[in-house]
C-alpha cells in the first residue's frame, strides 16, 4: 500500500507539472496580453512605457522562457502578483477559496445525504410507485437549467416574498446568521441541481448490491433487514459511489460559475473566469492547478478507500 501511494504521488506531481505547462501555454496563446490591456485602459502610456512594461513582464520572451521563470518562482512559494486585483495571488485566492468551500461543501453534503436516503429507499422497492416518483424527480433535477432555477428562487423568495437576500455575501463576517441567510438560495440551487444525479447513482449501485449472492446469504442466516441494507449492501454499493464522489471533489475548489454569477457570490468560479478572460496568468494558473491537484488527490483517496470497502481489492 505504501509503495502504491508513493508511486501515485509521484504521478500526481508529474501530471501537475504537465498541466501547468499546458494551462500556461493555452493562456499564452489567447489573443492579447496584459500590456495590450494596459494600453487600452490608459491612453497616456507612451511607447517607452510599453517597452519597459513588456521587458518587466517578459512578454517579448519565448513561451518556454516565461514558463520556466514562473515555475522557478512557484517552486520557491512565490505564485506571483495578480494584475486584475492588484494584490499577491495568495491574498486574492484564499478568501475566494474559503467562500467556495463553504458554498460548494454545504451543497455537496446536503445533496449527498439526501441522495443516499432517497436512493436506498428507491432501491429497496424496485418498480414501485415510490421508485417511479424518485426516478422522475431525479430526471427533473438533472434536466433543470441552473440559471433558470436560480432565477425562479430569486423571484419567489427574494423579490416576491422578501424572505431572503437575492445576491451577494454578508457584509459583516462576524454575523453568522446574516451569512447563513445569504447562503440559503445559492446552496439550495446547487443542491437541487446535483441531487438528481447523485440519487440515480446511489439507486443503481444499491440495486446491484442488493441482488448479490452475499446479500441473499446474509438474509438466509437471519440478519435483520437494517443490517443487510446498511452494513452489507451499502458497503458494496459505496465502491462505485466513491468514484463519483472523488470526481466531484474538484468542484469544491473550482466553484460554480453560473450560480456565483446569478447570486453575485465571490467564489472561485467567477475568479477563474475573470482571470482567464483578463489574461491574468498568475491567478488563472494557481486557481486551475489547485482544482487539478484536489481532483487527483481525491482520486488517490478513492483508490485507497476501495481496499477498505472491498477486501478483494489489493494493491500489493
């Protein structure tokens, strides 16, 4: 197990290096550069100013030279300076990351807990009216456009009923109640948008697990239905579900662009979008690499969890 983990960590490090070069190259191939944006924003810049700025930012150098300079600084903990926000990348990234973790983490936990309960209940009564209703609700949830759902919630609960704020984030960070009120609508939107997919995965995995031989053996030995479902079947069903959860972890730090735009929520989704569109190399690279690293580490954690969930899995 230790050897497997060490090899995977080396592979993750190599993949992050490759991804950093690919992302840097793709952003560098976009039309325009930071100096062009500065020129359009300040018509008083002279040709001498432009030449000095291009030399300072290394815009005129080959792509490999610029990437090498960035990578060398990043390895020493210097992620650079964000041109759009006029602040160091770390100082810009961390508050948005915290906001996204609160938003995405809350909706992720809510959606998965509800999907687990609904999926198990539907799997225990296959082809029943309840199963059909859960299936219909799951398909409806998957089909709902996120922006439309957000608009409906804003119109009903913010504009018509005036129960909740329509957008933004609490101005006073110390007021927990106010912060929770601002989170209700975006968390509800993301939960409804994701619960349908999770429910279908849980239902399919549980139906497959409940039909396996060891489940029939447990029932034949007189095990209670609760023990059969929650101890034997659920443990088998969690193997494929763990893969889905691992793939979802990347969204916890990459944010939800549409939802953040609709509710004017300062999270990672809007930050990454603004950084890419504004040719803010340093900020875009750091944010995208963070999402990549979290996704790959979550996949490693899922691989290690398989051996715990299923004794037949071995990494020796």
